[in-house]
C-alpha cells in the first residue's frame, strides 16, 4: 500500500508559530491535521489559505488537553486513510525537517519512533531533572529502554494505533502511549532530535510532573 | 442531663429535618427520599437523647460506645460515596471526551470542501 503520512499537530494558543510549523511539515507529509484545542487567540484567523487542501482544521469547542487533541487528530487521520502518523507540537519545538528520519525508522520495522532530545543546556534544568526522574521510573517499572519518555515528537503506523491509543487527556499522553507500547510489546526505538525551547514556562510544569508520577504508578498497579 | 455535644447534635438534626422538609415541599426530592432522610435525622436525635438505652443495645453487638459506631459508619459511608462519585466522574469524563471529539470531527468533515486551506 502506498504510504499516506499524516501529521497530527495539537495546538493551544500558538497563533505565532502555527503557520511556520504547518508550512515546514507539509514538505514531508501528505497532509496535516491541526487540532485546535479551544484556543483563545487568533489561531483560526491566522491560518493561511495556501495549503491546497492539505490542511484539515479541527477545533475542540473547549480546551480538553493535549492528550484529547492528539486522540481526536489520530482518529481523524485514520478516517482520512492515513497509513502513518507523525505527532509533533505546534510551538516550533519539533523541527519538521526531521520527519523523514522518523519515517526511515518506521521503514526499518520500528513500531513507535520517538524523538529523543539531548539533555543539554537548551533544556531547562527543571525539565531535564523531571524528565530524567520519570524516564528512570518508567524504565524500572515497565522495562522500557527509552531515555526521553516525555518527548512528543513521534511516529507510528496507523495499524498500531489501537495498541497505543491512550485514555489520558493531558500531558500524561506521551507516557501512557509509551507504556501501552511496552505492554503490547511494540518495537520502540529512539532517534536523536534537536532540543528547542522557546519558552521555559510553557508545556509541562512541576505539578504536571507530579501528576505524571502518580499516573505512572496507577498504570503499573491499577490498569 | 443533656451535654453540649448533644445539644449541637439535636440542633443539627432539627435543622437538617427542616431543610429536608423544605426540599420535599419544593418537590426537589421525592417522598421516599424525604422519609429516608427524615428517619436518619430522627435517629440522630434518639441516639443523642437516650444514650443509655443505645449503649444497652450496642452491648449486644460488643460495640463499646455509640460514638465509635457513628464514626465507623460515617467512614464507611464516605468511602462508598467517594467510590460512587469516582465512577460518576469517570463516566462524565468519557462522555465529554466523546462529545468534544465528535463535534470537532463532524465540523471538519462538514467544512472539508469549503474550509480546507
């Protein structure tokens, strides 16, 4: 079957970066599914009309969380007939030029490809330490070998979506996806990606980290 | 002799009985519900007014004090209510997820020909 790669981009108040991300992403995929998760800025207004029918815009009437937006996007991508899905963020943290490397990983037989950010000075200290702690915990509890468990830059075949699909609506989505992949014995591989942080205060916070910690324990004991 | 805690207990039960009655008159709760809660408030007054008789009754079940029984029953009740609320919240969360997702997808499908940039 010919590959139909669709990028799913969840977005919340990213009107300043969204066009650039879409433009760059469309160079490497068939189409983009943008899920506007109840943005209160001008996201819908700033979207340009030059995408020649390759951009699908979905909007949650209320903000539900990243996990919910990704779930809506992946389900819609499946309806579009996608064979592969790439997940990336709308804030420019993920360089779309690295998409071909993700697809190459899938060609090698990888079932969930995860972009692993270098934990250097570009990553805020709080993110680095939180990421390290949570990654070690997941390694310990689920036998995962993934170093960057919180990275949202990922790709998988749509046929594996049912084994990965997550229940969480919030930032726990990345962790839950990985845990479900490990539980379903999918081949998970990492590839190094650039570490880009435009805003140290956006994204997951310390409180999100605490929630993720408890959710990891819950998935181990209770799911 | 009625002590301070007993007075508080009686006033609380009387107030809740009155509140239950108002809710019943406004048809916000059914007759069966108001009878049930009426019995609960009445039993509190009884326990408070005749603790000696209650103690004799509890001795048969080897319960030392009425207060212990009330505390244990209260904790059990709260646990049951917590579980019930947990199940209800989960159900509502799933319904909200489904609703928001289907609204977003339906709208996108409807606009597919007119919107897609």
